[in-house]
């Protein structure tokens, strides 16, 4: 499976980007506790849910849990 932390834009990214304050808060939380909610991917490795979590984890150089949804 390819690494899908390619950014927050993508085929399934329907929600707007986080505000700078929201993103900073999420980044601080991930830095302390890691990614607690798995990033959901399709069978091709495209992120379905968790674009921001995956991008921040990649920037911090930490691994994150993933769930693959087939179909």
C-alpha cells in the first residue's frame, strides 16, 4: 500500500481545510498523544477520512493507525 499522507486535497476531501488555530491544536494533540482515530483508506490507498491527521502525522514523522475499506 502506498503512503497516502499526500496532503489534504484529494478525491474524497469534501470538508474545508482546518483554520490555523484548529490545525495547530490538532498538531499539538497528535504530537503528545499520537493519532487516536485511524485514518480510513480505500483499497487503492486513497484517504477517505483523516486527511488532516495523516498530513500532520507525516509532518511529525510519526506512524498512524489505518483502516482499509474495500469497495
